[in-house]
C-alpha cells in the first residue's frame, strides 16, 4: 500500500499545492481541514480515493491524533492573521504547532514539515513574528528533525496579496502603501510546495530553510511591476508608519464594534511587521541548498492577473492589433 501524508490546512493557499504534488508522487493524501464539505475540490488531485478531505480541529488533541493516525508524514500549513480570539496567534502558531509535533512523535510519524514565515523571531516587533518563532521552538522541542520552511510573501492564482492590490488598483486612482520601502522576495507558491513535498518524502535534510524568490524588491517596486502586468496607471502613495498605526487602531476598533463583521484591512501588528524587510537572511539555507531555481514573477503573474486589465482577456489581442496597424 502507498504511503500516507496528512496535510493540515491542505485546502488552503499553499496546502492545495502541496496536496497536488504529494498525489503526483503517488502518496495517499489526507487533507485535514475544519470543514471538509468545502474542500471536495482536492479529490480531483489524484485517483479515486487517493486524496480525501477529513474534518479536523487543530486546537483539539483527539482531533489531531485522529488525523495523524497511520500517517507516514505530515505537513502543517495552518496559519492565521488573528491576534485574538479562538484562532489567535497563540492558539494556532504556538499551541497548535506544538500539538501537531507532539502527536507526530507519539504516533510514530517519520517526517514533519512545518510552514513558518520569514520574520519568525523571538525579538520581532510584531506579535506575528514572535508567535511564529515560538511555534518553531515548540515543533523542534518534540521533533528536532523536522523541516521548517520560512517563505517570504507567496504569490499564485489564489493569493491574497497580488489579487488584493490588483482589485484596489482596478477600483481607484491611488494605491496607498504602508511600508513602501520595505523589501520583499516574493516566491511562487508552487516552488514552496515543491520543497515541502520533497521534505515530506524524506529528501530534504532537517533544519530551517528560508525561501525567497529570485528578485529582491521594495513594496513600491513590486506594485509597479503588478501595475505594468494589469496595464493600469495608478499613483502609488507611500504612507508613513505612524499613519499606518492610526489606521490600524481605527480599523481594529471598527472590527471590535461590529463583532468581527468588518474585517480590518490592516492591523497595527501588520504595520509592525512592515517595518522589517521580508527577505532571506545572508547565511540562511534556501533554494540554492536544495537545487531549486524559483520562478520569477513575470513568468507567473500574467497567467492570473490578466482579469484585472481594462480589457481583461482581450488586452493582449488589442495590443497585437495596435502593433500591426503601426
């Protein structure tokens, strides 16, 4: 019988790519999610019965144990941007990560891949970064031979980064940015999934890997690149951090007063994160150590951002026609 991998958050942005790759490797894939009824699309990644979504509450010991029973490997892709509540940084990044690692040890799971983030640091100015660092320590306390992946901001068809800002650019003449000079190394989600799948199958040495794309760019430069792809001219307005903090507090108050119905587009903790560059550290192991060449943004972005162009799917056809006339 083929081996079994459990992917926590396997229907999420990164998780679905990991699930697809593991299925192509011939593994049976158990996709552990809160609501399997909205994750049935993962079944199409493999043969009948090869990829199966199952209900799992990552905050519950028995639920995590049931999801891991009989598994040969596990990948934890679950993360959150909620500072408070049931799915807070502490509950998901710290407690749940430690729970998964501890249960892997108890259930005899051989390989654990934990998805963290660049910026995970116990001395980080943001609670997000500190909780990610605490989660890594919790994982290593139980599974010292785990593989921990720290990607920079990930992009891909279902991302909440370029899709979000492209939507903003298509609706107004100004694109406001907090931390416009902060540097990032955007990385294609499937490149991260490739490394995660290799690690889950035991082909990556234990340790921490920081994964960034081939280009290091400021937030402003990234948005310039995006605007070129979607064929829109917009003014990029860099906002100071103090103003970003005021906005975060205001939006946070609105979210609290509405009982969470109004989601804050930016939080004070995100502003704190933006004060620090989101790039691979000079001495960190990354794609080079793994023999992987990450894809450049210009090779991927047009494949899914074309719908934000004024002429949508016909933009390229119109450009070709203009070139013929000239």
